């Protein structure tokens, strides 16, 4: 795996962001929203995505709690200013809590987001908004562990219900599940599962490449 340097870290009025530059120097922009554990927990994941050729800008998903979709739009606008980001629509990647915001808000931002990839996202909101799937406007790829019971936030039953709703609405939504896999299965995560992580990372790359080509 090519070494990926942290190119920039600074704090603005809105939020802190950390850029992980791609090996080639510049790349299509991927905005990565962390889970509840905070950005530090997701740095290895950010580096792995950047090593695939993307300019990854990592944000703290906790900063979106209590906010509105405009907060995510502000993060995207900030990320576009990063020195290694190529212009154009972005890839949005969210994990756990950040995945809930990426899914709930980012999937309805077609002007900015080309593709929305969510790893074991918080899906409880779907139980309160069962018509959500009909409002998806951005292609979504979702990964879920079939043994995920973490705080009941990301249950496989809810993921499958969401997939069924999306299918009924003919929304651009794909669900990939991993038998026996728990929450936080990324590299460095408490539920790390190597084969699931490798597969999901490869599928993430393929989805991003397909959506972010000029």
C-alpha cells in the first residue's frame, strides 16, 4: 500500500477537516464522514481509500448532529478547496453515524454528490420515515454486517427493509451484506473482519470510479 501523506489539517468556523492526498498528487474528491468514535478512528480507512487514487477529506460526523443538510453542503464546499482535489461532483462516503447523515442527506444532493457509499450506517431514521427510499436521487451503495447489533442503530433487518423500499420505488440503491460480520469491520475497527473489509473496499473503489469518471 502506497504511503499517503496527510496534506492539510485546519479548523474553520464550521468544522475541522483533514486531507489525505492520493499517490498521484491530485484526484477526484471523496468526502468521508466519520462515525461516533471520531476522525482519528477512521484515519486508516481514509488512507486506504486515498491510496486507491482519490483525494479524501475526512470530517467528524459528530459535528452534523443537531444540524441541517446545509451543514453537510458546507463541508462539501470546504472540501472542494483542498489543494489536491479535482473539480466536479464528489463521492460521499459515510461510516456508522456519518453513514446515517451521508444516506439521509447526501442521497438527496444530486447537484453535488455523484455517488453515496455508506458503511454500516445508522438507519433508525428510516423506521420513522418509511417513504425515504422514494426520495433517493443519488446512487447508493450500502454495506451491512448481518451480525451488527451495535446500539440497535444499524440492524440488518432495517437495512433489508430499506433495500426493499428502494426496490419498490425503483431507487438507485444496492445493499451488500456480510454474514457473521459485526459493526465497525473496517481496518482498525473493533469488529475488523479482513475478508469483508477487502471486499467492501474493492466495491467502494469500483462504485467511485464508475461515478467519478469525466
